[in-house]
């Protein structure tokens, strides 16, 4: 039976819909290692993320949706680096082998992988509590990667898309008291499902912003927390250079981009905390030097992507919130952080 | 508290003992992605493995030993490809945060990483049942990787080291009835501990065998099973070329290399099944064309590594066992295979 299970798994992952002819991939799944040949003038960008049942997604989540979310969340790290997706590995722990689950997961994975021509390079399937670890690999021109550490005083702060949607979705999708999906319209339910399970990795935006943005991060822990990572990595908070000044930010709360569907669902007093503190949106937060703003805006317009100037990098430390009347106060929100804090990347 | 846990984890993994200056590593942990610059003329080899508590290692395993095993098992995949270790990522799921556990794990990881100058590139730490996923990355001269698919009729079959030790250790280390560690000498206990937790990835051997061996694999599922992978990938069983002949092997059972400590512990009727069918030894099994045998033997002798000629690749299919009297019969062993079968690489 173990052998039959193995063959079943192989059947759902060794498929053409998951492997693509790509320059750079010398050898895909099936040997002790995969082999990559990185084109001259390029660096390989790589990032790994684990999603555990009951921690990063609700128990019993639909396999197709789950696969989508897992790969998209990882591709977002490539986007934040300005890298083009090349391939991914999949380490999958399964409590048991269900053919319908495997079929759904494989189809969800294929749909997303095909969209980015991101090829399965290899993997490992084991018995264990449901957990999905994906490592993505992408190409970025040498010296062009968007790091967290390039922001300076006076740079504008932008975000792509809209914020807070995934954080709004979470209590509904985990059936928390007072949040009944059944009370919503079909459109609202669809909006929340997509917000949580199908966040759009901003790959094209990241590629277009290389050479324009001074720093970038994807919003996984919440804007406040992730912008804080940029400020810390770019300023003296990084501890790497005592000549560097501490960096802070001022955010214009009226400029925080909210989806119309979000505004229709979030209570007024919840909107700003969700948009600033909620995680899992996977939009890009970038800093742009003044001389590149017009070009960056034009590039995002060409992608038909909302691109909101929400504030500026300032000398000092911490994040200030400025309201529509021009009055400022220190932000008292903290980013969403699941147990143990995630990334040590 | 979550934040405190996060900082605690960071403290044990963001350490100099885990990151090394290496040509090829442009950016290590701390950003959305790590960045690699692969030297001209080289390919990047990569492989991922997950180890789950209660499946791949006993519950309550010592953290130092466990870290050693996890990284060594992964490095073995690089060895089997003839690649030199460069760096690794670590995706760690922890049910809770214990400082003593983190300290032990970090020290075990550092000891092994330092030995191979294999640098931590990034990772992800999450709450969940104890699981460790490591992806290793190594360099191999373009076109020189040892694949599973190069064996031909008449090639000799060799294995490094000795076989069966880890399979012998397992029932002792999991406290199975009739296998009492307390009944053994300190030397015997040490032998079994090392066999299971500190298998030696044959990195130097893999590097030395590039250009000499026609195919290679590391013995993770058992010699019978892993040699079968070579025969299948190299022969018509791979389905990739209808002109290729099916390949089989003949194994001289008297030539199977056994450790003296193994022979002293294994019951006579168990020795051969353990050595041929038992997994987790992480020795290399390679095929060598006749014209390269002398050079391959000399290379292994220079490494002071036991290198046993155990048989030959033959036309046909399946594995035949030939005893000391020259009598042959089809092998009826099957390789150890944990649930779901492991690798789809």
C-alpha cells in the first residue's frame, strides 16, 4: 500500500502541467538533485515558506485554494525582490493520502505555476500533519535586486493594490463568532475568499520597479510591521553602519488604499487597524526616491495596477500617522504576527 | 510573548557559526530572498527533504543529534550528484519554543554546517508539529553532475562505507521490544547512535567520482531500492527512449561491506536483509565503467574510504544475488520505504 500511495502521489505531481521548458533549468524532478544553469549576468533569488494547517490556514481548507495560496505567497517574495519566477520545490507532509485532495492540490498548483511558468524542480512527500513548504527560485539581473535596505530620508512610500482584505477575511473563513459568511452576498464571499486564498503576487510590478524603487518588501505581516523592516534595514537600526541615521516614516492615513468591498464590510473603527496592521495581503510596499516617482507611477499605470503614495521616509524613528487635517501622532498599531514570528530571511 | 519568541529564535540562528563567506553568496538571511551568484561554468544543484517527528526520527530525539541528522541527510543528496555544498535553507516548525532545544539544535546545525562551510541562506520558523525541512544548494561543474541515468551493461557497481547500520540502529533507538540499548556496551550504543544520527555525507567521494562514475545515488531507501532507481533511470524502464535496453544487476552477496560492530550485533539471518534492504545509511552507490575502475578505486583510497565492488550491471531486469559458490537467484528483498515514499526528485 505504501508503494501504491507513492505512485499515486507521483501521478499527481509528475505532470506536464507542473513542468515547463525554461532556460536555466538543466534537470528537473527525478534525480538526487535538480540542476540550474543561471544565465550570465543574473543572480538566483530564493525564498522558503511553510504553511501549517490550523496556523496559516484553516483546518479542512479546500485543497485547490490552499495550493494556490501556498505558491502565491512564495512568489510574492520573488516579486518583492524584483525577481522573475523560474521554479519551485515542494515539501509536502500529508496525514493520509486522499486522491480527491491530491487532485485538487495538484490542479491548484498547476493553475498558479502555469500562470507564472514557474516549474516544479523537485520535492519530498512525507507522512505527517498537513504542512506545505515551498521554496521559490527566480532570476534577477545582478545588482538590480530590490532589497529592504536602500531607503533614504525623503523617499516616497508607495503600496500596490489595497490593504486589509485578507485580515478582514480571516475571522469569516475561520468561522469566528459574529462573522458569518452566510450573512454576506455571493460577491462579498467571493471577495473574501480571493483575498485570503488567491493574493496576487506582484511579480510584474516588482520587475518594473527594479532600478526605480530604493527598497521593497511584500506585506505579509502587515504594513506597519513590514514598513518597519524597511526602516530598520535601511537605517541605523540595522546596526551595520554607525554612520547611518535612524529612519522613520510619516503615513497619510487618508491615502491608505482600501477596496470598495472592504469599505462595505469593515466597521469604520476597524478599517484603519485592519489596513495598517493586518497581514497576508502580499501587496508590495516600496520606497521611491523623488526623481523616480513619475517613472514608477507610469510603470504601474502601464500595468493597470493601483499604486498609492501613502507617505514619506523621515529622519527619526517609528511611524507617525497624519490625518486629513494634517495632525500627526505616533502609530500605536502593531503588525499581525503569528506565533514565533515567521521569517528569519 | 510571540515577539519574544521570535527574537529568541533569531538569536539562535542569526549567528556567525551558521553563515560563512563564500564565493557565490551575494545575500544571506534577512531580506525577502537570498541571492546567489553562480560562478561561470557551474550549475547549481538543489535538493529538499523533510523530517517529521515520529516518522523520520523518534519523538523526543535530542536536538543536537537531530540537527546533525537533518543537515547530513540533505548534504548526502549533493554528494550523490557530485556537488560541493554552498548553502542551505531551514524551514522549522516547532510546537513550542524551548531555549534548551533551540540551543542544542543550533549547535548541532553549526557543527555540521561549519564542517562543510555550508552557509545558512534563509528560512522560516512557524508554529506546528515538530518538522524540519532543509533545502541544500551546491555547485557542480556544468555537465559533470553524477546523474542516476548514466549506467550501462558491464559497469561495475560499488558502494562506499558499510551498509545496514542505520537499519540495525532503528529498533534500538525507538525502544522496540527485544532491542534494549541498556544491554549493549557503550561502544555498541555509540556505534548505533552515530549510524542513525550522524551518517557521513560522502561529499568528497562524490566530488572525486565526477568524471569517473557513470551513475550515482545515495542509499536512503536501501541498496536494493536505490540501485533499482539507477537501473530504471538508466535503462528502458525510464520510458524515455525505446532504443534503450532494460538493465538489471548481479550482486555478489559476499562482497556487501559490513561493519565489524554490525556483524557483532546483527543476527546472522538478519545481516543480509538489513544490509540490502535497510535504509538511512547515506552511503553512495555508484556504477563505474571498466576503464575507470582503477582510477575510481585509487581516488577512494586517497580519501581513506572503503569502496567495495559489489557487482555489475547486466542486461535484463531485476537484481540477482550471487552467493560465494557462484549460485544466483533473484533477490526477494524490497527496500525500506516509509509512508508515501519520499522523494519525487
